[in-house]
C-alpha cells in the first residue's frame, strides 16, 4: 500500500496551489479524496451510450447531476463546455478534456487528437485540463510530442494536468491487452514520468497474462496489483476509473481496494449515468462513503 | 422531438450575437428558422453537376437566385467569394466554406483540406465560416486538429461555425455507410462536442443497418431517427440537407419531418439549382412555407 | 462560347490593378489578350528538352527570345530568376513559378513542392506568381493546403496568381487520363474555386473517354469542350497551353479555337523554343496574329 | 588510446564554462572524470525493471542514492524532475533527459519523442540536457531534425548536450546489431559530428560481425575497439554505459578498459540500483576507485 | 565547352560580393578557380573511411592539411565546426554543411536531414553553407521544401549556397543510376533552377545507359558529357568531385577535363586524405597545377 503525499510536499507553484485545493477540498467530500464525473463518451463511443438512460444524452442533465451529487469535478469536451458550463461556473470544477476521438476507425494505431488548447481551458474558467495518452501505440511518438506541448502550455499557466493513461494499439493487444497488470502498471508510471499531476487508470486485471513479459506472467492478487499501480504513480495522484457498466457490488469492492491502495479518488461515468436519476444518486452516495473513509493525509 | 433553444440562452459572446441574428432574423423568412443555399459542388463533384441546368455553372446566376429566393445565406469557396460576392455584400449573408476536396482520389481516408482561413472570411465580410468534418475517417486525427484551429480562430473573432458533419471513410462503409442512423446520429453529436454552432447533416436512413452496432440494428422510424439526431445536437442548431436530387414530394416530406423534429432549417443545393429558374423559385416557395410554419422559439 | 469579363468588373484590389494591366496591356499585342513563354521544363523534364535546339538550354537565350517576341511574360523558377532576370527587369514581366518537381520519381501521388515564396516574387520584381496544382492526386490535401498559403500570401501583397491546373495521379489515370474533357473541365473549375486569377490548362481531348463519368462519356466536339472549359473558369482568365511539340497547323487551329472560346491567351513553351531562333520568331508572329484577332472586351 | 582534451581547449562559451566544470569538478571524485546515474528506465522499460529491488521504483530513493554515492549527476525525465528534483537542487547536478519512449511498440523504426524542451531544463535548474539519438533508424531524418532544434536551443542558452548514441532499427539489426564495433563506432562519431558535448555509448562487442562492413568483419580485441570508439568521439567526452545488469567483475574490467581508453567517465543504472542499498554503495565505491585512477588532463 | 561568367556579371548582392571573392580569390591559387576539401564522410559513411589513413579520423589533422594545402575552403558539419574550426577561423574559409545522413538505412527514399541552420553558419563565421539535394528521390518534395527554406535564410543573410547535387533513390537506380550522364546532367540543371550559387557534381559516366531516356541512350564521350553538365549549370559555378578513391592518373585526367569544360574548381576528399600526409600534399600540388592552368575570366 502506497502512502499518499500531502499537497504541501509536492513543490507546487502558485497556479496549481490555487486550483488543486479548489478541486480537492472545496468540492466533494472535502477531505482531499475525491469523486469525478467523466462525460466524454458522446465523442468516444457516440450517442449509443445514452440509450440505457436517454436523459443522459443531454449535457445539462449531466451537469445538474454532477452538482447534485457534489462531485469534485466534471470532464467534458470544449463544445459542451462552451455551450453548457457557463451556467455552472463557480459551482462545479471543470476539467476541460483537450483531446478525444471516435470509436469508428481502427485503434491499432490509436492517437487522440487535440480538440482544444490550454488557453481554451483558461478562457472557460476550468481548474484543470484532461489529456488521453495511448501508451504503447505505434503513434506514441506523436502522442508524447503532443502531450509535451500541452504540459508546457499548462505549466506556464499553473494549470493542473489530468492524464487518462490508456494502454492501446496493436502491440498492447499482443502483450496482454489494455487492462493487464503489465500495461496498467506501465501506463501509470509513464504518466508520472511525463508530467501528469493526476492520472486516471483502469483497475488492473491480473488474470490477463497472455504475452506479458516477466514478472507479470506470475500470480498476483488484485490487491497486489492495485497497490503496485498506485505506487508506480509516486507523487502523481491516482484516480481509478470504472470502465464499462458492471455489477455494483464488484464495482464498490474495487473502489474500496483502490482507495485502500492509496488512490486519491474515483472517476466513474457510465456506471453512474447509465441508470435513472435516483439510482444514480444512490450509487453516488455509496461511492462518497468509500471516499470519505479514506481522507488525504 | 427536441425543443429548440432561444439564441438568448446560448451564452453567446458579442461577435456571434451580432452575426447569428443577422443570418437568422434579418434574412429569409425572418422567424429564426432558415433556408440556405450550398454551392460547393463545383469543387466537390466538378462541373458535371451543372449539365442538368447549364446556367447553374455560373456563380453569378446562383448568387442572384439566392437573393431572389431570399435565402438566409449562401455557402461558397474562397475563389468564388472573391470574384462574385462583392456585388452581393450586405444583401445576402455569406458562409465562407473553408475546406473542400474533389471527388477524384479515393475517399477511404477522406480528409478535406483547408483552402481558406477565418481571416479570409473576416476580410470578405462573411457572417460565418463553414467546415466539413469527415466523421470516422482514418484521417480523423488530422481533421480534428485542423478543425480545432479553425474553431479557435473563429472564437477569437466571434465568427459562427457551420459544420458539415459527414460520416466517411472505409470504417464507415463497413458499419452501415454514410447515411445510416448510427453514423448520422454519431456525427451530429461530434459536431456539438467539438464546438459547432450550426451542424449540417443528411437525413438518416434507418434501413441501413448492415454492420451498425446495437441498438441501431433495431427497427426505427424515420421520425424517431430525425428526432434523435436533432436531440443529439443539443444546443447546436441543426440544418438538414437534401443530398442528391430526389423526387419533390419525398423531399418536402423529409423537410417537414426535420422541422418538426426541431431542426433550425434546411440547406438544399442540387435539388434547387439542378432545375430551371422558375421551377427553382417554385420549390423555394414551398420550402419557405415549411420553414415559416416552424419558427424559432 | 464564354464572354470575357473586363478587368474593371472583377472587383480587383490595388495591387492586382497595378500588375495585371502591366502584364496584359503594356506588353505583348496590347489588347488584353496575351502570349506567355513558360520555361520551367529544365526542372520538370530536365535538360533533355533542350537537345532539339541546344541554345534553348541557356536561360539568357530564352529571355532574349521572349523580349524579341514581345511576350506578355515569362515563367521561370527562382534560381534562374535570381541569376538572369535582373538584366530584363522592367522590360519583360516575370511570373515567378513558385513550385516544381522533376519527372524522375513516380507521379501516381504527384505533388509539386514550393521552391520559392511570394516574398521572393516581390523581391525579384515579379508581376505575378505561378503555381502548379495537381488536380485529383492522392496528395491533393497537401497541395490545396500549400496553395492556400500561397494564395493568402499573394492576396496580402496584391500579387496575381497564375495556376497551372494539371490533372494528375493514379485516380486520374483510371478516369480518362490527364487530358480528357472530364479532367480538364474539372481542373479549370477548381482553379477558379480555389482562387486563381489566371488558369493555364491543356486543350481537352474529347476522345479520351475510358473511365470518365457521365456525361463526359458522350460525344463532344473539340469546340464544345474548349467552350465548356473556358466557361468553367468563369471570372478566371484562361491560358491554353501547347503541351508537347506538335504539328504547327494543328497547334494554330487549337490556338484559334481557344481564343474563339473566350480564352485570355496562349502559353507555349516547347513548341516555341524547340526550333531554331528564326523559326521560333515566325511561329510567334503567327500566334500574335491569332491573339490580336481576339482582343479583350 | 585517445588523449583527453582539457576543457580549456574546447573553445567553450560562457554558459558551458559555468556548467560543465560544475558537473565535472564540483561533484563526484572531483578530478574531471566522472560517474553518472541514469534513471529513465521507468519510461524506457517500465516498472518491471524495479522488481529486482522494489525500493528503486521510488524516485526519491534513487535521488538519495545518487547523493549518497556522490555521483556527478543524475539523468531523469521531466515529470520526475518536477516532482522530486526540487529537494536536491544545488546538491546534485541534473541532466534533464528530453526524450524517451516505451519498449512496447516495435523498434524497427525507432524514434524517441521529445517530452521536454531545453527551456524546461533551464526552469528546473538542470546543468545539462540529455537526448537519445537512434543511429541508423529509418526514422533518422526526423531524429536528426529533432536533435538539431535541441542543439540550437541549448546553444542559445549555453546548456551542455549529453547524447545517448544508440544504434537501432531494422537496418542495424541486419548489420551486426546494436552493440557491434561497427555500429558503436559509427554512433560515437555521429554524436560528435552533430554537436554532442558528451556522448554515452555501450561497450562495443567485437564478436558481433554478421553483416558488418569491412574492416569491421576482421578480428579486433575489446581494447582496440574501445580505443577506437573513444578516438572517434574526438573532442566529445565519452561516457561508457553498463547496459543490462551483468556480473560485477566483467563490468569492472570494462569500466577499467574504458577509462584507460580515454573515456571521461561511466554511466551505470541498472547495475547499480538493481541490488540492495548497501550492495549498491559497495559497487559505487569500486567504480569511484577506477574513475579516480584516471583523472582528466 | 561552357564559358565561365565573371563574378561581376552575376548580379550578386553585397553579402555574396563580400564572401564569394574571399573564398575564390583570397585563398587557394588566387585565380578564382579553386580546390575544396570535403570532410563529411564521418557522418555519411562512418569511421570506416578512416582506416586507410588513421590520422584522417582526427578533424584537427584534416583542418591542418587543408591549411597546409591552401585549399579554398573546407566543408564540415556543425559539431566538428564548433569544436575545431575556431582555431582556424580567418585562415581557412568554412563551408558549413547543413545537412547529412548515415549510410545505414536504405536509400531508396533518400533525404538528408538538416543538422544545422544558416544562423549557425553566421555564428561560426562560415563563408558559405552546403546542402545535399537528392535529385529524383521519392522524398524530393520534402527535400525541395527543406532547401527552399535554406535558400531564403541564406538569401536574407547574403550567404552563398553550395549544393551537393546527387541523383539518388529507387527511380534513379532504375534509370541509369546515380552517375549516368542523364542523372548528373539533370541534377546540375536542378541546382541552378533552385538557386545554388555553386554546385558539386560527380563526373558523369556516359557508359551507364540502362534505363536512361533518349537522347542519353546514345553514344557520348566523357568530354561531351562534362561539357554539357557544366553548360547546364549556366551561371552556377561547378565543382567536380572525385567520389571514391580511384587511380591518380585517371583522377587527374578527369580533373583536367572538368576544368577545360569550364568548371570553377575541384572538390576532392577521400582521394586526398585516404593516403598519408606527404602523399596527400603531393596530389594536392598536382591538382593545384591543373586549377592554376584554368583561371576564372
């Protein structure tokens, strides 16, 4: 189990010292541990994700839900931010997601193009920017280069960087796939090496071992894996995501394991808004309970 | 059926507040619902489109027709705008189409290059810029990156963005084609996510289901589909296009369905100018009647 | 037959109003119809083009010939312009050809790189810039993007744009080839759409119909085709080129047909300088006679 | 055996004259010969490298070790530098590694993307920048272009350039592989030609001769090879790296040979930190003894 | 035989008028005809070129040799220029070679990346810049674009351009190879068209006729070929290079033929420094004799 580092020991500059506490302490459960709502699936998967709960297709519904559920922030793309966020500015932190792609073309060479710049985030009053890195993709060169510019632009403006660290592409598929312990572990480390402040990862699947290198081809428990993943992030805060909609008990168990491992918080989208409004608020309540049990140091 | 949002509730800045009402209320039927004339086919398809009505090959004929038919705007490329629009400036809003391509090379990796910049639109007195996004193309990365620059350049100048949201490329062909409910629905959403003010879409064909993902492989009526498409645009205004020349009754029926679904207007090119002058004015009259019946809120 | 548009009705800005009349009226036959000498074959084909008349390998010989023949302008690349044009500045208008390529690599993906910029043309005292667009090439995206920059740079400096509109590449080869009525017609239109002031085209070959789309697969006379090509250029002036050296009577007949169709002039290179000095002057005399018969309106 | 060149005879400008002596004389054994600790393996190989000694996964552990072992500098990526280096600034020279890649995608076309810029190095108080060139890669063009910008940015700021000169890619694999005398010799020379101040190379393997050109297909001793490699660097200082963890006696023997050949120092990572803390300090002690025996002139 | 053009008749600007006479008249034999020493083989071929005469691996040895032999200039890459040239500044003109590549990756798509910029040449006190163009390569587009920037940067600073005009790539291999009369003739012309002041070519091999176009498939003497090559350069000065080390008599004969044909000078590297010091000086003496016999007009 990794020990979390207090914000005051991260050597942060003024801009991040203004914005990170606003996200972590002035919203959500207020303990420095947190809950985020990602809403970029309309771009990443298309409107098919909204058939399970049609009101979720409306960005206004989602922003209201994030406010009602007292999330620490919402992550959306620039088009929705321009049209909807101005009504919630000051009430709900915005993580402006800067890149994104559709699911339509093949993803063997996955690369997520920039749809917005850090200057858009500043203009829209965002408290952080979000960026998806596809670790292991053959397009890694362009991805790292693209992120380096985002990192520098954000550094110049004191803007925190949230990184979606996603193993992806043909080589990953051949080495255990995108959710293996190997690939999630590696992805987390890379986010830290390249300059993320916060990293979003999927819960590692230790049973996915086909093609992974040693020592990942050995036996590991889920707890060992999530502990290692959070440790690999060192001073980068870890958010564990829910992925596709799954059974609630399994989801809550992984949420608990993640927080115990030292994660800074949870980031759940489809598991939250692919159910009706009241059911969503009930699940949010249970997630808040878990987060509350694990305050930041 | 989606409810249209009044312009005053879109959080627009000064530039768009000057230009969008000029397009929507000071021209056309004057109710905020509208009719546009696209004339980029000389580039997209070549002069073969003009053999059906040879005068249509002359941009001056088309501009005069747009003025006579009291359209809300005309969409042309920079070369024609420079040579012909100055005679109509102040009388007919110009949507400067910024990108375009020929039909000659294969379109499996479709990408529409920029032929003009937002600064050209400002110089020429345009009230909006037009941009074609090829949703789902393997060149999506370059397309999104290219549009992001256009969006930012336009935002800095308060210039409204009209987006031609066209599913295209090999992956789209394998998943129901460019007119399926799936692809039109997805394309509309993406225009909204990426920052369109107005999106131009084709009427969805619900019968095109080969290769589409669930739930689009189920039964949907045309009305259900167009309702969902307009809803997917949320606060982005929807223009439904006519596509290739079709029978008039079918065309008018779809126009009516589109406006009922909450579309902001219609954008018909070949269906208008591939017939003689008087027949064109008669069809324009019938389209204006439909638009007039569905005023903006 | 297309009617030519007087310069005064083109809405030109000051820079073009200074330069185009200098080219069109202060040199050549002085009627606004014109004769140009292109000399970019040393780059495009290599010195093998000069074996037929060895003195033609010397740029100084060609510049002197253009002056003796009282051409309206000469089109050369930047290297030759820097070394030779200073001796003729003020006496013979220069069209600085900005791009060019060799014939050595395969042309299935033809793209002509920029060897000079509009600022070079200004520095060298040129009255226009020349640019080759390869219509229909799979590299069309890069070509259009490249030309868009040239167009904007030229617009900012009031510099006229001469466009070599050449169908080229694998898709063109499969659809009737580079000289078909279809491809020349389309290419001419594109030059107009993208912002050419003057377009150079080859005379269309109506018998090349293999693979062309309707209606180009029907019967057309050469006269019908050249009329349609000139009309497709609308307010862009058309120059018809001679292509490879051919029989003189055939060449003069096409020149006459082109001028009758409303072309603004002729642009002949190899047909002129691949013969000895006196024979060249004799042919130039006959071409001047044709041009003189068709003054600008 | 190559003779080392005193710093004062290298024609250095002020910035390098401030920074190189700080690295070479104010830290480490203080004789101008040196010992560096590279720690970019978390990015290059992933966290699997840390299973042999789990504390090594923590950058703070490594920085402390480098300080305890009195290294002349540590090489890390920008993310770790931002989060950890501020606690050691002024005590341990930082070589900010500017580029890096994962081991996941195929390396037949190896190219290491820039994750940071020289301006980051200045901001973080680094005394040098590090850059990996993949000699012989089919992506060499992009690599050289990328390095040229780094070199110029560094020159403008008086920042020394450390170059990891690594033969890599399909053509190298076909010509003796990445450790052959041929490829290491060539790589060293290239670093010098392109503007490295310090070059990091692997110890050449003279037995790898399959596919190498003459005269490398002949018999050479390890001593001859390392002598030639150091000579090929001419006025560029050579650091010999340890590569994968190997037996200690072999390692120390190569270290001795390298220093005798005129190398400026050693750069050992995994061989140092893939053992426990005390064992690491013991090895460091023996390496320091070797370095001390070979002071700079 | 081509007549050389006096410098005063080239329309040169001030910067070139200062630098070209410095190279051509203030060093070497002092008659405007010249002898250059190229030393970029450490990059282009690797250190294997130095085994024939090991001292040649040391740039200082080469610079001293160039000084002793009173060459008109030396061509080296930026890394060597920074480390070694400062000791010879003012005594020996520097042609900073701006691009270069290794021989390792396949050359079917040859392209030589920029390792330095014109501003480096200015900073280092160079009197000219050198650039390798690979004529006929499928990467010609990038090459021409890259050179166009160098040309403009140099023009702005009055810096002469030396162009290594080398036919290369798969299409050249299929059309007579890199040394055929066809390809050398074409390459020379292109250097002139694109803006070289001085062009370095290989002596054409008229017997290489497989795949060359007419009229190059006919019989030509070496004299006819070199005459045509020098003529194709028109006002660009021609330097004939020695290529791989060959027999001295053959080499001197070609040198004589080249100078008789109107070449401005000779540029010999390996033929000079792949022999011992005294033998090198003896050959230099004989080359100087030839050059002296053919002064500039």
